[in-house]
């Protein structure tokens, strides 16, 4: 199968991810941070190693400020709900995934008001629109780094500068960019960074994390055993224990550490160059097919490795099905859990067929995808 | 290493758990429930298979009422916080783990009051004490099935009958018993069952679940993409989607399915018989050593496979360290994230050394543990 659904989850993973997860399960599968025996200590060290590697990748000083979660959605819920209070105002974009839009919608009845800034038809956000929207009670700016529908990259460095100038916490959802684009929480003035472990970071599903700046007081979502302050019925106040109750996903986090290790070894520049090249091929190839409409920017420098298209007025689900059945090509169709984004680009009814590239895709994969779309389009024309 | 820390996490796991997780990662590691291509559908089917097996184990009718979480702590937080409202009263026991005690403590400032029913020095709870404590505003009874400190089994069937009679939702924390003891949510009148995937169910860390009766309206803890109702900014109302936002831990849940499959094949009766026998050996062996104090019931029929001891006034952490270093035996020392339980049994200062057995322990493991404790005790006497 030609796998072009990397925006949902990357597949395959580097060999070292499989190998170390299996080794962890078989050789040191104890509970980290609880017991003091050899296997438990080894498991604990493995978790810490993953924190350190993530710090290296995102330029974070203190590994204890990285909180492991089960996915980026949990990270976003934790950061958003843990920070905001009754009467607060939030600014976000019209290109957000439901992992941002749904928590903010749910918070409305708790007296928290959100402005969704309208992006243009390519999904591009103007940072000046953010600045103009800031109110006295604006307590958070949260945006995706890249749309999961169009791949459109958001100007997060500029937004971070605005946030810093105005003293407003800035949160970024890097679900589509972590592991591929350079992310520096200091340079970009990012106070909370929500990332999945299983996409560009090449770890297994079931992993994710949230970096929380030491400046912020974010309320935990869960209480429970932390292996620390066990005598106390009150949750410990220090990170990461405050946020990591119960047994962690040790094999998953170990796998994430190997995925991040792979990225660090290869370098994000090389990963990005590879994905930009393949994305450029897709844009160019699809651009030459009569009847294919490409959404979002047409320049691969302005977008992550996500290309959404439609073919005439064909049903996106049906075309994705044909790609799977007749061409053995995996894509995703429909609304991609981001209805606001589809309204922005005008595909709320039709959805899109999404091709998303990963580090293991080849030129041949892309050529096959373009050929398949060409054939389907010629049938529909 | 002789691993007697199964109450923290079971180790090792059945071979089929390792094999199927690796296969899932390598062969069908797509995102279930989102895309419609072959790999995504295969991943989705694998998740459903785990739900079905859990239904078989716990006598649950509808697989969609099983919600996957990252651990039992998340399950407990979700059920407790999702159900309770300002002004409610909760009944629980003095043997609870911090995964129950800490969320309830945190809820105090949200106007939710808890009665912690005092158990006797062995950790035994009298169901009549529950009935006497019920008030008009009692909205939940939540108890552990077995203490993680003493192994003491709670009379959950009797408590379930009381709860049913009074029309109060009943939640059980089966962290120490799932996979070993017969659990029947119908016969026991259990409305919410919180379980870890990585202990007696023999799955990997990072897995757990919550069964929620269709009768209850439990509020979700997170909102986000669910792969369903994608056009809507409001979280879908149906289980399990309502509670399972974001990409699930597919390889972990697949591994859990294999662990449960192993239990179903072997039968809980055989697993329990094995663990009861080993627990009986520990109780008998430790009982004959001068200077060893055993906590909780001395009859293996009255407790799960968890035996906590102290040796004279020796430091529990130090003795656990010696067991690891000199005897290669893994145990856990200290307060076991359950301060209330330690107050109940009188070990709040000293903690305990905890030996917990699993399905793969042997008579030889137990004999070695008894011999080691005998030697350490003779040094301390």
C-alpha cells in the first residue's frame, strides 16, 4: 500500500521505534517512578530520556516542564481548560481542528468567550488581525501551526511576538508540524506547545505531550497517584507530576523517544526538505490535471505536507475509496474533524481528498498518486 | 529477576501481547475511525475486538459503553467528575488509592462532600456502614474492589445491592482484581467499572477503560476530533465517541485485547486459583518468620494477591532495596499512593514492603522471597 495519510498518523515508523518498544515491554516493563527496583528505575530513566530529546528538539530548558499525554487533543484540552477562567477571552483562527474548536465551544457555557479569526480562502492568517482583536480580558491566543486540511502554515513567530508584546499567553498546536519544522519555544515566544507523538515525531499512537512554561499556572485535569507526596491527599503542585497521574504509557513514551531520536539524527532540515519536495511534486502534478481543484497555498514553502483536493464535483469519500481499492493508495476524505476550516475554504459540503506525505514516502509514491488522480479525473470529465 | 511487583504493573506479559502489538505497529498502524482505507479499517476492527473481549469478561452487553482511557486513574477521574455536581455527597472507603481519594479531595472546593468510611485494621469494610451513611444527596458510592496495600477484598456484591436498593450509582475501582476475579456488572449492580489495562488484564501500560452504564449521563472530560459528527463544533453525545477524542492508543489497545484474550482462554478461575495458592504460600511463609508483621487478612480467600509486611521496625524502603540488590527480587516499598489505607492499618510512618503476585509467578519465586525475608529478618533480630 502507498500510504499518504501521514497527517492522521505517520506510517510506518522507524525500525528503532518498533525494536525499543518491544525491548521495553519484554525487558524493563515495570512501573516507572513508583517502586525502587532495578526494572522500575530503568523504565523511569527511559521516560526521562524522551523528555530530554523533546527538549532538544523544541529548545526547552527544563525536561520537567514537558507533560506526557495520550494525544495532542488531551494536551490542548489540558492547556486550554487549565488556564482559562470565567470571564476570559480567547483568540483563535478559523482553520482550527476540532481539538481546539470543540473545547473552546464547550467553554462558552463556562463564561469563556472565543473569537475565531477568519483566515482567507487559502487558510492564511494575518497576524495584524490577531493584534486588532485583543481585548482587555484576552487571556490566551491559541492557533494551529499548520492546518490539517490545507497544510497552510500560520505565522506563529509573528503571532508570538504580538502575544509577548501584549503579555498574553500563546499556545500552539503543532499536530502537523512537530518533527518537520523548526520549533523553538523561546524564539517563538510559545508558552504552551501541544504535540502528538505519533505523527511527525514518529512515535506510536497513544502518545503526545504539552510543554507548559514555568510562568503559567495551569490547573491539572486529573488527580491520582503520582509516586510523589504519597502521604498527601492533595495533588502535588510541581510539574510534571501535577499533570501525570497514574501509570504512564511507558512503552509508548519509549517509542516516542526513539522517533524523536530518529528526527534529531536526521535533522529537521533534511526531513523538511524531503517533504517539501514531495509536496511540491503533488502540487505540480495535481495542478496540471484538468478538473482537479487544489485547496490552500500552491507553494510548498507556505504549507506543510498536506494537499487537499477535489475532482470536479465528485464525492470525496467515493474517490478516496477508489484510490484505496483500485490503486492501493491510502488517503483521507471528508471533513477531517475541522468544520471551520472547511467553511473557510468552501468545502463544508464536499469535504476534500487529503494526501499527506511523510518521511518514508518516495518520489514513486507521489508519481503513482498523481497518475491515479489523473485517471480518475479523466473518468469523471 | 524475580518480579513480585504485579500490583504496580504485571510483568512479563503473554507472548501474544508483544507479538500482536508489534504486528499492529508494523502492518496496520493507521488511524482507526478516521480514514476509510484498508489499514484504517483494520485498526478500527482491532479496537472493536478489544471492546468485545472486555464485554465478555465483565458481562457487558454493549461494546460501545466501554470507553478507552490511558489508565485507571483517568477512568476514575472521568467517572467521578463527570457524574458529580455541586451539592452532591459521595461515599467511599478509607482503603482507597489516591486515584479515588485525590479527585474526591479536589472536588470538595466544588461543593461535593465525601464520607470516607473507616475500615477495620485489616482493611475490611462493613456494607452496613455504607447503608447507614447514605444521605438524601448521596449521588455516588465508589469503592476499590481490593486494596492495593493489603489486598483486602471489599464486599462489592453486597454494596451493589445496597446501591441498587437506594437507587444510587455504584462505581468500582478494579485496579487490583480485573482479570483475576469474576466481575459481572449486572449481577453486582455496577454502574461504572474503572479498570487498568496493564495489571491483571496483562495489556501494556498506557491502557485502561471505563464501563459506563447507559442509564448514566456522564460529562466528558475532553472535547476534540472523534471521527464522527465532524461538521459539528459540539462534542457528539454518544458513547464511546463522546469520551474518546483524538487518536486512540491503537497498539496499546490491541495489546490489551490480547491480554484479555489470554485471560479468557485460561479462565479467571484458573488464574485466581494460581494466585491464591501463591498468596497463601506467602502468608504462611511470612507468618512463620519471627519479627515479620503481615497486614490485612491472613486468609488468601479474603484478599487479592497483594501481601504487605514489615520486618520489626526496619525501614521498608531499605529492605525493599536489599531485596532488589542482594536477592534480585522486585517489590515496592513505602506508602503505595494510598495514605488513607496506611492510616487505617497503622503504617502511615513506616510504609510497607509489598509483594504482589501475577499469573507468571511460580512456587520457586515465592520460596525465594520467603527465604530472603527470613534472612533479612534474622539479621535485624
